[in-house]
């Protein structure tokens, strides 16, 4: 891998890491997030308008600030995972993993032989654009690349323990909103039933020797998932953080006009 994987090193040392989802296709925004001391960004190629060319520049911006760039791909597809990793992402976050078989596929797509079947081209950013690293690139990439699986919905939660047996999985990421649906409380992520399920998922993931990941939509929820042991924590999205800051500014300004 072309750059040091700051996030993987932090997680392997047992430290907690904070990330932000990025929907804004802008290296400058990525740079600002890194300047704030955030550990990683998840460049969202699933729900956002970000293409691979822009994502590559966002990866560069993240690395300048020693912040790890992760790409969330659209689906568990070998071509999408290959492109995300070839442009230098430190890992891939793969949605809709519901079975052990899908987890095994994700690892195969993200790893080179003998661990997987990722296509090899050393002439990419990940390979330093050169034949010189052709003999060492695959081993380095297999060691450094993070594989992050998003377990979503009823089936994924039901099969969580089987998914956790798959070798090569670094992080299992629980989507709290999908989890709320799976326990019959759609959207109520602070419901006691959902909170209990969040705790139990963290316990299972950590007991299996994997890093537990989760999304927080509020600061109180962020504290909850940290207390539960979710080591890979994401908080909101760049779009939402910007919106909330501007809304608060507008409200404060209008309050000045009333005095």
C-alpha cells in the first residue's frame, strides 16, 4: 500500500477511532475534516454523488492530514471493490452483508491471492504506478487493507455469529437504523430494546476478536456506542454537520434581531 494505514494501526492497538461519512464530493472538505483531528472518513460512493476520480483526490487530501480514507462501495461487487482499493483507499466498507457466504465473497474481492481473488495491476496509485512493487504489493496490501462489513437488516443480525467466523474481516459495522427495524422498533434508535440489541451485537463482535463499528446520529448516541465498546465509531455526515452548524447560526442571528 502506498501510504501508511493510520486507522488500521490505531484499531489494532486497541484505541477508539472517530470517523465522518462524506457525501460532499470535495477534497477541500475532506482536508477540513482532517484538520479537525478526525481519525478517518468514509467516502460514500453508495449514497453520495462521488465518482472514483474525485474519490482519489479526496484520498490524497485525507492522507495529507494523516487521516485514513475508507470508501463505502455501492454493493458487494468485485469490480467496485477493486477500483476503490486501486485508487489508494485504506479499506472498503461493504453494505448489505447478510450471510456468511456474502462475507466470504467480500474478503475474496478485497484480498489478493492466496487470500482472495482481487485483480492485480501494479500500475495504479495503490501500487505506486510501477513494476518495482509488483513482487511486494500483494503481500503489503493483504496486510494493510481494511475490510469493513456492514451488517444490515433482520437476516444479517440473525446470522451475525456465522459472519464473525469469516477470516479476513477487520470490522463488523452495525447500522442502528436497520437494527431498529430488525427488532421491531423502526427508526427508534434510542428505544431500550434497540439499545439492548446494540449492546449485544457489540459483545458478540468483540468476543469474536473483531472490531465493532456503529453509526451515531447524535452526541448522546456516540457516547452510548463508545460505552458499548464500538471501537470504530462514525458520527453523522459532512452534509448534516454543515446543515446543523448553519441552522444554529441562523437561529442565533435571528435571536439577536429580537433583542
